[in-house]
């Protein structure tokens, strides 16, 4: 099992206990003008999970993954996460990330150094990309729980 899988499993297990305790009112409360409400932050993390799951799989099937970035604000707006019940978003986020743990856990060691180019960013390894996914996830979870 990769270190990333172990780390993500711990984050998901801990967070899955905390997210359901947040009320619908709390997750819809404005954080500041122009900032996402907590529902939209979790929606963004769902988008991130979907994008990264595919990156993690494709990076194992090619010598050099070249993948587009994505327009996060537009994705959140188009999907109208404010209109979804909080409980459904929490369940979706949790299940996607439990699947990503499974994908990460099964990356062969020789694929961890696969080159990945996302958008206009410099090339990174699959291992770096998986760990960056967790860093990004923690950053946004901190925004939800602040």
C-alpha cells in the first residue's frame, strides 16, 4: 500500500465522522463576498476527486499522462452544489474518496514515477500528484471546519 493511500484513508475516516454533524444552515452560511459556501467547497472536492481518480488510473496506463486542468469556479457553478442536500454531497464525497484510497493502494511501485502533466503545470510524478491531492483536500477541509 502506498503512503498516499494510508494518509488518505485516515483523512477520509476522520472527516466522514465530522461532516454529517454540520447542519444545512451552517453549510449554506456565507463565508465572505465571492467565496464559496461550505457546500460548494465540498462540491469542489467532489470535482477534484472525480478528476484525480481518472488521472491516477490513466497515469498507470501510459508512459506520460498529459491531462487538461479544469475551471473550478465554472464547474462548481454549473453543478449547482448549493441545491443538493448536504447529506447526499457528504455520501458522494466519502464514497469517491474511499474508491481513490483503493486505487492508490494498488498502484504498482514502478508506476509511482510515471510522468504527469496537468494543464500548463510542469511535469510531476504520479506519487507527487497523489500526495498533492491529499494536501489540496486538507486545505479545503480546513476551510469547511473553520
